[in-house]
C-alpha cells in the first residue's frame, strides 16, 4: 500500500462525511419547513390535547459523527482558554478549514462556545452557565 494514499484517502473520506453531514442538515431544515406549512391545520387539535412531554432540543438529539466525537474528546476544550481551529487541526491531522467547520457545527449544537475576545477564535466546552 502506498503510504501517501492513506492520508489522501482519509482526507477524501472526511470531506465526503462532511458533505453528508451538510446534506443531513439541509434535509432537517426542509422537513421543518414542510411541518410548518401544516401548523395552522393542527393548531386546534393541539390546543385541545393534553400537554405532552417536554420538548427535546432536536439539534442535540442528532447523533454526532466520528470526527465531531474526536474533536469533543480533546482535553484542551475543557480549559478556560479552549482551543483554536489550527490547534484542533494539528492535533487530529485535519485541514484547518475542516476543523473550523466541525467547531462551528458543534457550537450550533451547543456542545461548544466561543471564548470571548480571543483572536484567532477559540472554542471551549459549553457549561450549564453558558445557557
């Protein structure tokens, strides 16, 4: 096996996984919009129905990918200063752009928060105090 092919294969597979993640996000937004079209029709039924269980944050209910889990496993995200995308990229052998996209997505899902007033941008694990 060519030793140069392994990193290229890994990078290609990672890019493909990122594209699939983005496709899943698009489908989730589309399904939400389709459901919203029928809210008026079902409003009367819901008003008459007994209250159900507390709503689940759909963003947190989505399973995380292998690359997202690898990022969350980095101990530096637990520090007050957190990690920059370049540090995540170096630690996990990702490209800086892929690391940045993963960090942004984990922020959207409320797993990470940006560290205030830091340049370059840094992320750390979200805590209950972050709301």
